[in-house]
């Protein structure tokens, strides 16, 4: 019986892809108001800390956000956020950078009922493809759900750090940003309508033991029966469930994961191509370079230069 190694595929992916987050800003305003604009980020986060708001993106149906709700949007190009209907011409609020609105975060609750904060996730070059493709366009997290409470808490901590400017703020902000990214991705994975992709695959408890095997030893020549046995499934059932859930076959996943591991190593270390190709199970440095170029469009050394990686030992040339 194959014993899966300890680990967490999603954590592994987040670590290697350098996913982070930032709070872009927020506002406190009396209805009626409207805020609209383009979305530059891959993943946008909107939290209603007080009051209510109505959100629509890319011409889709509007979604009502109650107090405490959080919305996570992926691959959207434009959004419109407005207050619940109220008589009068709405005040136009530009997409905030920093904090907008009279009274700030501590404004009078009776006079300034709507408080909204926004942020976004930064996808590193390794994580953008596998993560984004598997996220739904819009996930609404109800305010009473634990995930929404955690997101609001981390957003508040990020805002406090930005406002206080105390010693060590940059370190604290980096840690909170990673937590915010994790909680947003968790919320999206738990939501309805998750498309086939890596997030859905990593959340599947039946397939998780097999995915852990692939992550624990990406250089091994795995056999389908070994992976199916780890998932306590037949070969046919395992292969079909993996493809239906992850959007690709187990061995296509392994090939892509090897490239992602290599990308991380090339950006952050000085391992030579020969050693890296052997660790990832390629027959030769040349075959590794060919596979890497096919997946990324660059040779390993070209990728390292493009992404600011450490130079390799000149005695360990890149055959690509």
C-alpha cells in the first residue's frame, strides 16, 4: 500500500507561486452612491463592513451584498458597486486608493451607514495559470460564514498596519497579505459552481492522497495503478474522476507540476539545469530543456534571466 507523504498541495502551490494580496482602499459614504471602474487585478476582493451594496461585473446579474459579506471576483475586467436603492442622484465615488469619505473608518454609523473595503490578489508567474483558470468568476461569501469573518479580520489588520505606520509594518503586512490570499482562495474553492481545475482538484478528498504523492516526489515515474491505489479507486474510475475534476489527466498534471517546480527553482535558486532535470525525473538536461521550453516558451536559462533568478555555475551550462 502506498503511503502519501505529509503535505498540502494548495499550500505547496501558493508557496511556489508567490501569491500575495494588497488592500487597495475603501470608503464610507451615505447612500445613494456608486463606484465603478476597470479591474486590473486577476482576483478582486470586495468586503461590506457596514450597510449594504449591490455588485455587478462584466455585465453580469447584480449581486446584493449584506453587511459582513465578501465577494471574490476572478478574471473580471470591470465592476460597478452601488448602494441599496435610495432617492436622489448617487454620489460618484472613484475606485478608492487609500481611505475615502468623511469620518474615515470611525465615522458615525447613523450618518454614514455604508462602509466598503477592496483589495486584490497578486498572482506570481507560476500560479497564475493553474489557479486562475480554476476559480469561478464571482464567489459571494455570506457574512456569517467563518471564511468571511476571517477575510474581514485580515483586511482590518492590513488597514491598521497601513494607517499606523509602526516599526515592522512591512513584515506584518506581508504576512497578513499571504493570509488574505489564502482565505480568499479557500472561500472561492468552497463556493458553488467551481469549474474543473487545480483548486477543485486540491479540494477533492478522494483525489488528495494521489495529488500528495505527485507533489511529494515529482521526479518519480509514477504508474496509474499506484496513484489509483492511494485514492482507493480502480484505475478507470480514478483516471476519469481526476480528468473531470482537474481538467487534465494525472500525467499531464505531473508534467505541468514539474515545470512549476522548475520555474520556482530557477527564480529563487542557483541549481544547475543538470541537477534540476535529474531531480524532476527527466532522462537528460536536453529533454528537460525541451519540455520546459514547450511549456513556457523560454529555455531554463532564458527564464532565469527574465525573472531575475540567481546565475548558475558556468560549469553547469543550459543545453536549451
